[in-house]
């Protein structure tokens, strides 16, 4: 793996560690000032699009607020030039006690050594009853 791709994989490891700590400063340190996040759900083919640091940060904080125990488990990362992929399992408890456990991927575009675009894709799996 090239040194550039190794740096990108390290950046993705830092990003997901920050996501799992619910650390918005740590997450945003990995993103460009003009970042775009396309969420897994929404009314458009691309999901819901959040543009700029304020909107992107608010979207991530909303996920942590809605699902206080949310985490991205079993992550793996791949980088090639200015593109990267992260694979993960999204795990969270809904407010009604049901669980989400669904595999997904993020597609990333990099600019200047940071993440400029994060496109999320997650399996549409029925919620699991509490145990």
C-alpha cells in the first residue's frame, strides 16, 4: 500500500474512533471545511445531503442524540488515491428499545488529505426486538 493510501486509512481509523467516542471535534478534524455528507436515508436518490461543517456536524450529533449507544463495529478501510471505502456494522438501540444492526459502507472522496465527501449506504434491515 502506498504511503498516501496508508495515511488515508489512518485518517479513516481516526474518524471512526471519533464516531464511536461521539467526539464531534475529532470527527470534524478529519473533514474539509466544505465537506458534504450524504446520509443513508432520505427522499432523494442520494439520501439526505448535508453541506458544510455546521450542517454535517449537526447531522452526526443528531445520530448520537437519537441513539446514545450507537457505534460502528467491525470496521475495515480501503484507499486508492483520492477515493476510499469503509465497511462497518451500524449498531444502536432505538428509543423504543428495538435494535438496529445493519451492515453498511461509506464511500469517501478526499481533498488535501482530508475527507471532502462522505456517502453512506446501509442495509435496510428490520429492527430487532429487545432481548
